C-alpha cells in the first residue's frame, strides 16, 4: 500500500508512481481539513476529524474515535504524535486526543504535517503560501525550506522513507504532487481523480491475498453469482508472501445485482500481490 487519503469521501489508496486512487473503505471523518499519519501499529492509522482524534483501520474495515480536540495536520515519529491547528503546533496524547505540549508555531497554518527520520524532523506545508517548513525535533525550532509555488489548502502531506520525497494532495485539485524536502521544488505525479482535500500518509507496500474462484454454487434461486475463474483480491487479508495467505477461500455472498438468494464461493490462492 503506497498512500491513503482521508477525507469525507472515505479512505482511499493512491499509487505513489501515478496518483491513481481506489476506494478502500470508511474512515469516520466528516471534513476535508483533516490529518492522517501512521501509528506504531501497521494495521492502524491516526486520523482526525473536526472534533477529535481517530484510529482508522488500514484496510478500511472500521474506525474508532478517541476524542479530544480537532487537528489539521498529524505526524508520528514512532514515539510522539504531533498535531497542528490554526497556526499552532503541539504534541498529542494518542489515548485522549488532547494536546500535551505546545511547541514553537510554524509561522502559518501547517495543515499538512509529515515526519522524516532523515534528520529527525517534522515537515509542515503551510496553507495559502505553499511554503514548506521544517521542524528540528532535537533543537525544537522551525526553519524555512522554500516555496512550492502552489497555493495549497485543505491538504495532506506524507513522507516516503524509501525515496526521501514528500507527497501532497490539496482541495479543488485532482493532482498528487511530489515535493523535494531539500528545496521545496514540486512536480505533478498524476491525477487522483479526486477533487477533495484531506489527510495523507505513506505506508509500507503490503500485498493482498489473491484468489481465483474454482467453484460457485447459487443458493435460493440466485441467478447472478460470480463466474468460475473470477479473480479476487481479499481486502482484509494483507500479506508479505504467498505462505501468509490461506490456501482456500470460502465465503457466502449475497446474490449480485440486488437479486434474491446467495452465492456459495470456493476459491484457491494464487498470489500475494501489491495493488
């Protein structure tokens, strides 16, 4: 999984190479100007809504509200959760969602935050000006990296530790942007097809168990079942290799196209694949 965007349109996965998006599931957020970041649990993301902190399942299967105050940007360094709201910057208690310690302000509204292990720093992308700022955690001070030249608003920011690049997505713009953290130079990656803003987080590339249907039985007069040899990616079965996938897939689905009845499906694993 490359990226997730968290907004009122749901939790979506983005390809870091092209910007292409697909819906993963629900996120619990009711706004556009919200944060998103990894947690110390690979299956959970920290997210925000206008009135509190969220714990969102990476596979989109659910979320829970922690409570607390609203945040716009979120970043996690492996130990400390950081938040930004209306030109303020602070640490957040992950158990209550409340601010713990107010830190030096970034000099603007850092709606997008992202942690970088390179230099142990938090980057902040300011709304309106598009200025990229860098917070040195050890020195507890901000510095200006440069201008992206883009008026970001209601945006998310994420850092890719593999390439050292930052990514951003803003409101009223379908593009995913790649930002150089050294000088803030910015380029378009591609279209996400999404105009909404929201939070952005980078996650390790995790595969999904892939199955092919070997037998399909229609029950209770269902006339619209999936066909044999249908290929299926199990959305709730992340994997690192094929051995982590169950050998067999068995499920009972509702009849397709809203028809009455059910479909009993038997499948066989074929691969552990990344989207």
